[in-house]
C-alpha cells in the first residue's frame, strides 16, 4: 500500500490546485460538448473550446488537460484554442469528462479556465422517432401532432456518429397503439388513421452484424436492440375561418368582430390590421392561444381610409389564413344618408313633373269644353229675353239691331281666345 501514497498525494494536490480561485479565470471562457449518447463499443467525440474576454491575452500559448477515466482514449488533437478527444466505453453508464486549460509549459500553474461534461453510454441502440405529415407531396414536420385523415410518416433516425453500425442490417417492428402492427426493413413507415385522439407509437429496432470475436478471433454474429416510443396526436385540421362583423366603421368608433374557426383546439391565432392585406409570417402580429372555436376582437381606428384584417390560425398540424376588408369613414353623416337624400329629392322632383303635366292636360281639357259654344235656340231665347227686357213688347228694327249687336259683342268676348271674329248679319 506504500506505493499508492504518492499517487493519492498527487491527486489531492491536483484537486486543491483546481479548486483554488484564479483571478485570470474571469478573463477566459471554456465550452465543452459531446455527441452522446452512444452505444457500448462506439466512439464519442468531446470538444473543448477556449475563448478570451480580453484581446490582450490572446497571444499566449495554452495546454488542455483532460480527465476521462474509466473511458478509453482513442484519439486526441489540440490546436491553439481548441482540443478534441475521441473516447469509447465497454460498459454502460454515465461518465463525467473534465478539462482545464493552463499556460503552455506550466502544467502545475493555476488553470485559466475549466469545465466538465457528462457522457452517457448505453448497451442499446440510440436514436429517436420523428413524425411528419405528407401534404401535396411534401413532407412537413409537426412534432408529435398530425392531421386526422392525412398520411403520416413516422421515421426512425439512428444516432451513430462514429458509424458503429455501418455493416449492420436492421429490422423494425412497429406498433401504432390501435391494434395495428407492421414489420419493415426501412426506418420509416406511412400511417393513416381517421380516428381523432392521442396514441403512443412503439418501435423495436434490431441490428445484427458479423464481427471477429475478441477471445477466439472467429467470426460471430452480434446483435443489439433498442426500444423507442413517441406520442402521436391526431387533430382535426383547420378547415375554415369566418369573420362576422361590419365592413364599415367611423373614425374613433369601436369596431367589434367575431372569428369563428372550424378546427381542433388549442388554436394559435394571429391577427393584424394594416392598410393592405399581407401574409402573416413569424410572430409580427397579435398572437393569442384559444381553447375554443370563437374569438372576439375589437379595434378603434384613428384615421379614415381602407384597411384589411389579416388572420392566421394553426393548431400544430395545419395553418389557414384569411382576410377581411374594412372601410373607415371620417366622422360625420354616413354616405347612406346622402344616398337616401338624393333619392328623396329625385322622387319629389319626379312627382312635381308628373303633377304639373297632369294638371296642364286637365286645364286644357276644361278650356276646350268652355270654348265649345252652343248656338242653339237657347241663345235665341236669351237674346229674345234680353230684347224684351230692353224694348218691351214692341218689335222694331232699331231695338232688334241693338239687341243683336250686344249679344254678338258678349259672344265675341267669350270666344276671343279660341275663335276668330265672326261677321254678323242682320235681317
């Protein structure tokens, strides 16, 4: 046990050196990453990068010190501010890998920066499942959601950064969670379900290849497996958006609109009012999340003009956009009142024209009837009565002549507007 004492002492001193605060550490940054998890026997790559917060220290030379036990080092490379190591592990587990940076040719100096990462090693195949939807011959990824009735593509993505499974053959056993099973040799499958709801997709991957044994150095078959699950949510696509409300309003008047959406909630609704209709992209709009099928919004316009309400709705599987044009009038009488006033004025004028025409025709008819003078014996009777009243019962030529002239003069006055004067004869 005596030879182990210097090693323990050296390790204790090293921990004390790493634990001491270093004023220079505030001037540096050290980032460390790995590409795990990996399966046993495969290789993992761990990368460390040093950055300087002060440009005046960038001219120094540095050295990267790694601690990776019990992992096995395969390869190590180092540049001025970067260092990369490749390690492997024969046993599953979670292994910390640490690194610290010192000035070159000063291994026992205080580290300028240090960091640690954790590498996960498993005895199973590593990878993940992805869900995508086929729309118009295009593959569109929607996370774990898909549209009901559409073709869904479920794919397995193998994580093998060191190409450990390059000579292996794979078999994929699919369980869609609704009593449907399928076995393929390809890492993907197409699935179509018309029932809305949530389900869990299970996949068992079997990899098999031939390699030379490490003990008897003969070829042997090696097999690894992996079990994967993912949640599949089948939603009803957003089919329609109806905007209910007026298309006209006034300045400084509150306009209320109601949006009715045909689609499975929750729905991400994005709306924007501009002077023109524009497609909504990103989050440059009023974004709200609703759990129903109806949303009410209100807006007050400060300027008159032509506006457009743009609405975009999506529920994780589909997206739909619509537009609603709005006319904003200045404060005052609504144009409809002007239209009604014009119609009323035209109606009154037309009525006056018709009334005047009808009255003119009526008056002309009455004048014609008055002008139709009747030279019947009644006139003679009037003349006789007039003569009798003037001259009595005496019949003389002078009185009769006078009576006839007076009667002719009265008749001439009545018919002066319609008839020419008539020459009178006496007997």
